[in-house]
């Protein structure tokens, strides 16, 4: 049996390239400028395997129409009482609420790190606190949820077709569990690779 030395060399070259190439980081879209995010200590909340992308540096209008880029998580560092009340009733009066509403209408999930109303909750009148608690529940139904550090590792994959390349990217970043859409398609190779890396896949129920 003759061995094609050129083919073997090509395979070795690809393997070496994979070993030497640093793993691709997960991408986090931050709905703020880098300076604004720093004031809310976002670095303390974002796992090291995420690469932050600050929307203010790219232009807020980027999220007002379906985005070409994909992100593994979308973070809002701070949600004011005004923006919270506006979004709860489907109203957008500022750039943050406009961006968030646009993303929610695109079916995206947005995670909030700090809710303004919670910083003064202990001083608020009970009926007012109850009102904002109800807003938070309403927003969660829209896809605007409270951020949970551990949940960043329980990653939701937005893609409807999930290939082995996507699973490999998650594996090298240490992700152990993901959720996918109820109608998402997993390729056979993706399923095998997820099993190999013991990545748990949870399929969301149809709404």
C-alpha cells in the first residue's frame, strides 16, 4: 500500500495548526460603551472565556435592525427605572430601551446585570416595589432577564443549525451545558462531539 506523503504532510500541518491556534473566545455584546461598562464593574461579571464587544463603539443603530453578527450572550450593564417601565409596556424613549426592544423583537435574550430599582428597594414603598417586581416578571417573559454568572456557562445557542464546529468552540471554552431552540437541528457530528466532551444539551420547549 502506497502512502501519499503529500496528503500525510497536509494532515500533519492541519493538526499542528489546530494545536498552535488559540481557542476562539465566546462573544458578548455589551449594550454600553467600554467606559460605561467599567463603571458597573462588568469585568467582574463576565467569564474570562468571553470577548466583550461594546455596542457604543460600533453605533447603537446596529441593533435596530437584524444583526449580521452573532453573539453568545447579550448583556445590559444597567437598567434604569424609566427604561424598565418603558420596555414593560412596549415603549422606547431612549437609545437603551430602543436597542433592547429591537433585540427582543428579533427573538434575542438580553441579560441585565444591575436593576436600578433594586439598589434602593429597601427604602421603597411596598406597592412601588411590588410594581417593579411585576415589571421584572413581565420583562422576563419578553426575554429580558436578570443576569446569572453561572448561567453564562449554561449557554443558549441561537443558531437553528448547530454543527460540530460550534460544539468544538464551546468545548474549548469550557462550556458544559447549553440550551437550544425547540426546532434547532444538530448534525450527527455535533451530537457525537457533544457526547465526547460531555456537553449537556437542553432543548427548549415550544412556546
